[in-house]
C-alpha cells in the first residue's frame, strides 16, 4: 500500500485514489506530510525540517478511515426529496375528488 497525506492541503492518496477532503478533523498542524511505502514510511515535519522514519502503519488509520467514509459518501445517492406541502395538498385534493 502506498499512502501520501498532506494535512495543509487536506489531501490523501491511497494507491491510485487521490482525494482532497472537504473537512479535516485532525490535529496535525506540525506535519508537512506523511509518506508510507508498503511496510515503512516517514513523517515530514514542518519545524524543524526533518523526517522521522516510521514502521508502524497505525498512524495512517484515522486518515484512511476518513478517506473510506468520504468515498462511501460520494458513492451514496442522495435520498429523494420529500414532497412539498403543496404537492401533498394537490394530491390529496385529486384523490378526494
């Protein structure tokens, strides 16, 4: 699995899926990016500019959950609109006529 996370841009890439999330509910203002390459990765910090090697992919979990939830939301069609009161009144009048 290849993952790139760029908090400032609200950007998450997982393999061939690239998404800019509309909301970002993470507390990561000091992170420039998180990169994951199959079985290891790195956190690119803003200040001081340095990279921290990581081998535990659990840091990715909240981001990947947000990505999956967003993708499900995109693929779920909106519910049909409720009839307006005028539509209901008209239908009731027609049926009772």
